[in-house]
């Protein structure tokens, strides 16, 4: 079924507009290409072959397929469908199927809605099916979970932020799924913002020393500071912190901490609450006056959205 061996990299003619669409939503086409190759290699192995399809499906057989939602939710990952189809086709030396996306990523769908139509060589459709569905299900599950949180926070003035609690190797896609669901992204990693934790404070000797050390090393860096009590919050603000993360404070305590932070300086201070992983209490935390809620569970505990594919 495949003429290619591991290490070979035949060029795939991606469907027109795919690269521009990925770039427009903040995804690097080069990174997506490498990710899709890794995902397909898990299925096809070192010899790039689907042994069952190669034995039973003629290379000349063309089919039509539909990807559809089996439950209500919010979509994400559909933009990668043309990439998966193109890269699978390239490895088999077959024509690239076309993918007509019926809905955009970030759309609300109902059970039974058709998300995309695909037409092309049956070998490509059948081989690419699982990889494409795994991506769409996982990312749509995150987007759907995020949408629930975003709805709960609506009207509170608080922004939902993701954290670095992502699946290794999938951070760009999971952060994209958060945006599809109506959430916002926190820092990308350890490199693009400084986050002074309790451990950093202890190592430096105080919050003030930790802040000074970071600013000497990276003068223009965004610096966030973890605090556990209202007293620590005020100390951090007086030391110059302008982004305070209140970690695992009870809402009543957090309300007081917000009030004290605002009173400690006339300058603008962003306040975030972290350790909030229960949707039932999200609104109560948001109404304390914080600017943001950092929530790990929107990426770590999201359940995949049930999406299927039929090939006729």
C-alpha cells in the first residue's frame, strides 16, 4: 500500500487555503505538519502501511465520507483534517481527498450535525479516519469544556485562562482548543513570562529579592507572583508585583485579598485565582473581583467529544 519507508518525507499538496487558515488562528503550519506525521506514524509504523486496507481495498476505489457529531458540543481540530488526508495520501502515492468543512472550529453543534464531507481514494479515507477523529474528538472535548466555563463566568468580568497543564507534545493544539471554546491563553511556557512561586521566593530569600532578581535578568519580562494569604498578596504588591496569583484561597478570603490589593497601590494590578477546578464554584470565585481564573482542568480533565465518520 505504501512505497515509502521511515525517514522519507514525500511532499503532500495540501488543500488550497489550509496553510493560511492554520496561520490565521495562530497555528504554525510547519509544526502542524510534523505533528500530523507523528500521529500517522503511530498508526502506520516504520513501513507506512495499513495492512488490512492494503489487502482488501482496491487503489482505484473512490468513496465519499461524512464526519458528524454524535453529541452536542463545540468544535475544534477540524482545520487539521485536510492535513491528515493530504499526508496520508502522499505516503501512499494516491490522490489527495478533498475536505469540505461544513462548520468552523469554535462552532456549537448538535448531535447528528455533519461537520465535514470528504471525497477521495477509499484507502486514504479509511487509513486517515482514526487519526483525524482522535484529533477532532480530543480538541473538541477541550473546547466544549471551556465553553461551559466561559458561560458560567459570563457577566462577572473575569477571564478564563488555561495553564501549562497540557498533554506533552500537544500544547499548541490544546491552547488553540481553549480559544475555540471562548477561553484565553495564559503563558506559553517557562520562557515567555516569569512566574515567581513560593519555592522561588524561598530560594531568593523574599518576594522582593525574587522580583529584583528576575527584573535584573529579564528587565521587560511579565512577572507573576504566587501568594497564599492576603498578607502575602499585599507584601508582593508593595514589593512591586503587578500580577498576583492567589493560590487556593477560599472565596471569602479571596474577596478580602482583592480588596487589600486594590487598596495597597493606585497602580493597576492584575489579580488571578488559581486552584479553581470545580465548575460549580467558578462563578463564586469570579465574583470576588479577580481579573482571571487559572483553571487546569479545562485541558487536563476534558472528556473527548463523541465524533464519528461514515464512509459510503
